[in-house]
């Protein structure tokens, strides 16, 4: 769905009262000054990332409870795409802070979703990996091989970027579209030759499958194409600006806690996921950080638009999209 399909009547709640936002050229939906139609937030979750930490830490629920908001956890989900489906279908209210790329793909496919909060997560640890026994150690070795990726997501775009950097036509590599729970055993069994994956899956695979890095986002890609994001339905955002603001503040507070309590945050993740201690220690050494960006941050939105344009030009996304048409301004 392109932004041109939004008629004036359907976009009657566009930002008009926020002069600064208008001056910046943002065209996302403005919400009422206050109000909510429910006291419950249904949040999707998976066994990784900031939302998982929030679920296990408990502070987010308490913060929202202090405002009369009850949290209902929906999940677990293996990756971002199915959480977007749950939100679109009305069985949940928020996608769980995953990749912007499948979010844009869902929006272009017609899902009535809007972005409410962004994060940049550093260091960027998404990587293409292969078993050491495969003989694949560099991007050129992927020619004629199969690579497991998640469609229109972090995994796919990283392979596209790696091939482009090394002047390899993507037709020379076989993209196998698998969600992470299916991709991991496929790599282990040799049914695919390589896997493009984010943390913690990529880190676990290095240890359990004796895999090595072929291409790492932080090391080998000089720009960022994908970001972490929270989304909800347009109608939910329009009717519940109080909840949107409350959740934004609560998840940003959770990020600040994780940033300043690295060992405790990584210990929570370790206890839940039960991955090898070597992986936990690796994460602690990385001192991972979340930097929040609001949907009115002009500098961030320019980066996001450049990323969306890059993805559409390379057909990871089927068409162009104006990202500021899909932000919920509160």
C-alpha cells in the first residue's frame, strides 16, 4: 500500500497543530491530546531483544501499572514478521521492537501500521555465517551456494549488501527463505550452506555448529540499513494516545536501565535463552547499548528514509515508501 492511497478523510488526524513537526516536513498521523479506550496493552514478545528484557525485568509492567495500565504478554514469537501479523489482525497491540525492514514490507502489503518508537542497537552484530567445514570463509565463496535468510528482513538485506559490495550478482546465490527456528537446524544439517542472522542466533550458531563469520554488519557494512522499531495499528494510536505515550516512555526507560546494567541485563537474557556461557560472556564484553529515537527526530528519519530507498531500489522492498507517512506523532 503506498501513501497515495490515504485519502483526506482517512487521514483527517494528520499533524496540523504541531508547528515544529510540520516545519520539518513530517506527515505522520497526529493523535488527540489525550485519551484511551482501553486500560490493557497487549505486547508481543520473543526470546531476545529489549522487549524480552522488559518482560523479565518487570519494571515496565510496574511503570505502566502506576498509570492504571495492565500489560498482557502475547507470545513467544520467533521473529518480527509474525508479531506484525498479530498486531494487524488485532490479537496484539504492539510489535515487539524488531526490524524496520519487515515492518515496511508489511505496510506496503496493506497492514495499517504506524511506527511509534525507534532504537539503534550497537554494536550491530548481524552476520552471514557458515560452518568452518563448508569451505566458505569470504563473500565470494557464496557463489553457487544456498543462504538461509528471513524474507524482507535483516537477513535478506545483509546478503544483498554483501553481494553488492563484492560485485556479485544476487542471481549467483540461492536465497532460501526460512524463519530462524527452521534456519538453525537447516544450517546444522547442511541443508543450507550459510545463514544470515542476528543476535543471539548467530552467536549461538558459532559455538554450537562451529561456524565462522563471512560478513559482519558492524565490521563490513559502513552504513545502517535497518533499525529496531515498535509499531501499532493506526486506529489504536489514534484512539489511545495516552497509551502510546506511556509505552514509549516505559520502553525508553527500560533501554536506559539495560544500558547502565549490562551484566544484569545479559544475565537475564542468558537465564531465559539458556545459551552457552561463552555466548553470555561474549555479549557482556560487547557492552551492548540501545539509543532511542522519537518519531519526530528529523535526523533519524532522514537515515530511515535513505535506508528505505536503498531497500526498494534493490527490490528487498517491492516499492518506494515515504516513511514519514507512517509515524504516530504524539
